[in-house]
């Protein structure tokens, strides 16, 4: 090997070889590091996309349930994230002079994958999920929203924090006419939570409770969630003497395994 010369002095072949070898090792380690980092980022992105589809499917599955004992499951695959079930604020439903209050539980998938800010995957674009509290013929939309929010990581959230209100017609009782309205709220409750990598998210209707409320014909139904509030006026007709509201609470247990 030719001898390198600096200031008239030679550098030995051993030193040159050592420098070249060290440089080669440094380049290889750097390339391996960046390749591993790129693979990790790609894996997290794939996980996030899979979780997005699974959480939308989970919201659809829960929405399809309605009778006590009905059950289904959704497969969730995750190598870098995980499913969380958290209780948030409370939901208050005011019907005339009656008030009913229930827990608001959100289903969340957490990922470290880079992502944008708030995005709605299932719901209404340009709406705050906490502000869209009533689904009705005049204000259609899904009961279960799916959206992404960033807070110390990317969170894909399934949110059933709203009620469906449907006027179903009128009935006559002993010569008096009443407007009939159905109100439905999906109360999500946590079950046993376990499992890693690939697991099933099992949902089951544990109970369906029905409250019957008799109220004035022009009564108002108000839904409150934290500082947010929305109201719905029961359709009024001159020949009705009152309104009968059936409040259906569908209690859905969510478990993993």
C-alpha cells in the first residue's frame, strides 16, 4: 500500500487501515441505525392505519347492537400501541322536569406514530364531537364517532357521548292524544381487559333499561356533556295532551382477550 505523507513524514499502513476500518464501521452503524429507525416508523404507521380501520369497525359493531345478550367482536392488531378504556365527563339527559345521568366512557387506541392534528374518521367534519350531542331526523349523524386527537402521542378515539332522538308518532290513551318519542343512549362500560399484539375486542349488550317519562306536549329534551349543551323541542300539535318519552339505555360491556 502506498505510504501517505504529511509534512514530510510517512503514516504507517497499520494506522491507515485502522482509520479506514473505523470509518467503514461508523458508516455501517449509522446506516443500520437509520434503517432500523425507518422500519420502526413504518411499523408504527401501519399499526395506526390498522387501528383506524379496527376502531371504525368497532364503532359500527356497537351501533348495530340493541337487544340484551347480543354480542360481537372486532380483531385488533397492535405491536406498538394499545387499547385504553377511560371514563371521561358525565352525560346528563333532561326530559321535562326529569334528569338522568350516566358515565361517559371512551375507547382509545394509543400510538407513537407521527400524525397530524385533530381528524374525524367517522362523524361530521368540522364539528367538535363533544358539541354534537343530539342525533335526530333534523340533525343526522352517527352515534359513535371515531376521531384522532394528539396528546402525548396519537390517540384514535371511539366516542358514544351523544343520544339519538326519534319522534315515532302519536298514540291515543282513553281519548287523550300523546306524542311518542324514543331516546337512546349507548352506555359503554369496561369489562376484563387483557391481551397483547393481536386480540379480540368483545362487545356485549349487558342490559337494556327503559325509563318512561310523561311530560308536557311542548317539553324540551336537553343533553349536557361537561360545558356543552344541546336541546331538542318535542314536536307539538294542538290536539295532543302530553308527550311520552321512552329513554332507552343500552349498556354495552367492552372486554379484550
